[in-house]
C-alpha cells in the first residue's frame, strides 16, 4: 500500500473534537492528513506532515469527511417529472404516487435497474458522497423486492428492506394480507440480502400497528429498524421508532412536543430529508433548530427517489438544512457526515479521526461555510475513498 499526505488544507473538518477547534467539527487550519492502507493515520499542521510515498497539495481548499447519505431509494425505473410539474402547479402530493414507480420498476430488466442505480450513485460521488444507504420498495412482490436488494448489495453495504413502502396494488382490498406477505415469504427472501428494515408510517401507507408488526418481524430475522416518520402530517412514526430503538426516524417534518421529547435522550437519530419537503412543496420544513437545541442527534440525507426528492446532491440538502431547517452551516455539515454515520450506526465513516476510513471530500472553497453560502455551485468532489 502507498501512504499519501494531503497538505495545504486551508480548513480541515475532522468531526473529532480532540483534533481541532470549532466544537464537534474538530476544525484545523493550514492542515495535513496522512492516509495509509485506506485509513487516516495522521492529522496535524501542514508544516509537520511526515514523509510519505505521495504528497497531494490541495492548494488552500477545504477538506471535509465524505458525505454519508443515509437515506436513498436508488433502485427504480422511470421518472415522475410530470407529477413534479403538476405539484408545482398546485396539485398536492399523496403517498400513492409510489405505485407509478412500482409499475415501471416491475417492468424493467435487472440490467436497466442496475444501470440506473449505478448512474445515480456516480452522481452522488461526483458531489462528494462516499457512503450511501439504498432501500428497496418499488417491487412489492417477493421476487421484485429480493432483486432490488440484490442490486443494492452490489453497490453498498447499507441495504434496507422496504417491502412496506406502500400496500402493493394487488392487495388494495386486503392490506392485512400484504402485511402477512411482508412479514412472511417476502421477509424470508429479503432478510439475507439486507441489514435494515424500514416502514413508511403515514396515512395512505402503514399505520402504527402494522408498522410495529413488520419491524418486530424484521428484527426477529436479524434486521435493524428504521422508519419513514411524520412526513406528510403528525403521526405515530417518530414515537414508534423511539419505542423500538430504531436507528433513525426519517423525515420528521411534523413533530409534536411529545415527538421531540421521545427523540431527546433516545438512541434514535432524527434524519431530515428537506429535498423531499422542497419537491413535495411542503408548506413546512422540519425544525432542525428545535431538534439540535433539544440535544437530538440530527442527520441530513437526500431521500433520492423519483417521486418526491429526485436529487443526489448532499450539498443541496445542506443548503436547505441551513436555509429552511434552521441549522448553522457547521451543524448542517456535521449532520451530513457524522450525523449520517450515526443514523447508520457506523463509527468508521463520517469523521477523519485517527483510524477512520479515508473518505475525504474536497471543496473548491476555503471553508465549509461555502457549501450553503454558494448553493447550486459544484464545489464538492471526492478526494479519497
Ligand atoms: Zn424515503
């Protein structure tokens, strides 16, 4: 293996408070990082960088941990641009639009699904993302859910079984029968292919009793829960996620005092996906400020999917988290890196402490603040990882 020193870093964000200032960001100026065998082995001042096989001068740019996108739905076919345009013309979003993508996904070949997911993953990477979670949820049959997970597994370790995205159209008159399938034959086929299980808890999708049944069945098959919660209105999803010890409650757009209380002190991360609030033309965004002030661990993610958030850009999401969710630029960056890692219960990514996986993203800018300050500008790219 070759050791590489990255030096000339105007601002280095490590997310390790012992390595710098700026609180949780662990910031250093005029810094260097040494990577060996795919891991961070040294962090310090550029002037003190030890001898290495290679040296890369980033010439006054900012380096941050690679973004951790802890919520995406990359395995699908088709798009829903017309539905987006209709929403922007004033038509409201309802959860049932998912079925449009289900029909297109079922009709696609494995190669079409793989090619589309690979293209989207490459887009993410071009914008600085180095760790991605991918869900199923557009197949909704045993065979179609299992093949979505098999394709996702080719692309990431963080694979989530989302058979409970909506009730499959064949079960429109028998939702209990669909829950029995999701917790029976479909789970048996999918559990060996996934790490996580997820449920869309929402009017028009699944209620709390079905969700509890599905997540508990998943856990009995070795899958850890995460929940789509409180997206389109107030609901039971967040408190259910906390009760079950889910890794993350995702969306959190409509939270009651009791929801915030449940998240506070729980091991459940609140993952904000403001790209979805943007794309559904939600009248409100999640109140990230309130969550951070309450001491809740907050992540931000793209929720990349063709219906409600067709963005692969973590910098876009960071900008929304700052402008619409009330996070500071520093908090939004932390949430897009360390927060995403927490939502995936990973300690090896999302930071650049000693021993971390060497996922380095460089910004064509002198500081992390430019991510939100210069929205829409392609500043971020993967430097290593
Ligand atoms: Zn989602």
